[in-house]
């Protein structure tokens, strides 16, 4: 009688077979390029559409833009900064929607967005006329299938979940008309900025979406969408976005992911947080920071399971980083003549950034809308303790 093979060989054989299959599905090798080439690189046909603001000289260009815009208007700038937060973007969308209902929502001169804030930013930038589109983006069910698990193959690919559902969501939200509307407002002097993390340089790239839109045509819409997808592509959860660029006639691709890998929101470049404006005193801007998430500690007994521990640890890190960033921005605002108002998910609300259940997202939207409509969404971080 032939000797039976140990049962362990069957699953081992299956794993080896799978490894053999997935090696053929591996992502293609990247073109290697130098740091000098990257500094000179631009997307083909799109010069002057982005800043690498980790460099002080680049960050100061942004300050010059702010100064020029304020001088042109002869009044303080109105600035809105939208944070990351995944499914909690529904809360921020609700705040903006309710703010329109309450009245007094500014026409923002500058809107910045990171991650889910990048998805909402074009509609916040274009104003109340786009509130219904903003609402539909978060409550219409389009995000319900974002977490489309890749199965066992995910462990041999760049992410656990497919990027296609996120791509479809952005394609549904951003059409040629939206891009053309952004271009029109850009020509009027307003600015829409979206942040992505360049993994190759380990720095935040700030994209001027109006400058991209102003190029016009299918390529402009394509790059506009690509930047938004990149900004919302949480590393490991969604695949990174490869952005084609060229330098001195040589083409290669940069790897970009979620902007919140570096910053929860964008209001002031890190390299300028300790800077003090030497211009004349006086109110220079009103800055609104909309945090798509909670800031307060939330007591809960954490289950002794890997996923629960990872989720809880991520929540702790995210809240701590956001509070630290807000403190630094508040100090900058105090020194430099800006008023700062902050809105965030209230304590006690389920604020899991990966909970894309449509009913719960609709509930978050309504919480934000109620606060916005009541005029209670915004608060000051200024310490009035004597």
C-alpha cells in the first residue's frame, strides 16, 4: 500500500500554487529616478500646478499668493480647510449644507482639502449651488462598496482593497462641468488646493486644482480626478496612485497616497509654523478648519484582538496628531492676525473612518447639518482662562 502524504501538504501546495499565480500579477517594476529629476518634474502639459511645501522657498511662494489675493480684495481672506477622516466626511458635508441653510456662509477665497476633505473640497469651493451634489456624494450610497476586499491576492498587491470603487466614486462626482466651474473661479482669483503625500519624497504635495482645471480638455479632467483619488487613497487600504511626470525629456511616475499620511489637514506649511508676519497688524484672514472626526478621548474597553487593537491605536494616533496640529495652527493664527474657528464631530458619536454604512453616514451628515443650520458648528480654540 502506498504511503499517504501528510495532510499539511495540501494547504502548503495551495499556498505555493497561489504564490506562483500572484507572482505573475505583481505590480510592474518602477522606473528609477533621482531626487534632482523629481525636483524638476512636472506632469506633461501641466506646468506650475503644484508646490512641494516641505521646502521653505516653496512654502513662501504660497504666502506670497495669500498676500497678493488679500491685497487684491482689500479685505481679510476667507479660508476653509477640510481634514481627512474617511466616512466622517459625511459630517463635514452636513456642516457645510446646514451652514448654507443658516445663512452667512462665506464665499471662500481659498479652500484646501486632504483625503475625504479633498473629495468635498471642489463642492465647498463652488458654494451652496453644489450642496445637493455634496450631499449625494456622502449619502447617496456611492461609497457603500469602497472596501472591496481583494481576497488572498491582496497580500501580494499594493493594498487590501481594490481602488476601482474609489475611482468610480470620483468619476461620478467630478465631471467636465465641475472642472470647468473650478477653472472659472480660479480665473476670478479664488484658489482650490488639494494635498497628497508623495511617498518617494516623503513630503506633502499641494496641487492647485484651479490651475489644472484651467488647462481644459480631457487631460485636465483626468489629472483633476487622479489627484483627488490619490489624496483619498489610504496607504495599504487603497492602492497608491502613480502620477506620470517628466523632467528634461525623461518620463517616469511618482507614487502618491493619502495626504493625511503627513497632515490631518492643511492650513499652514510646517516650515512656516514658527514664522511671524512682519506686515502691519490687523485682521488678515478668517480661517475655518473643519475636522472630519472627533477630537475628544472616548472611553471604551478595547477587545483583545488584532484588528480591534490596530483600529483603536490608529484612532488614538489620529486624534493626538490632529490636536497637535490644531494647537500649532492656533498659535500661528494668534501671532499673525488670523481668526480661527474649528468644527469637529462631537463626543459620543460613532466616528469610525472606515464605517461606510449608508445609514450611519446619513446619520453623520444629519448631525453636521443640524449643527450648521443652528449656527453651533463652529468654536474658538482660544484659551480664555485667566
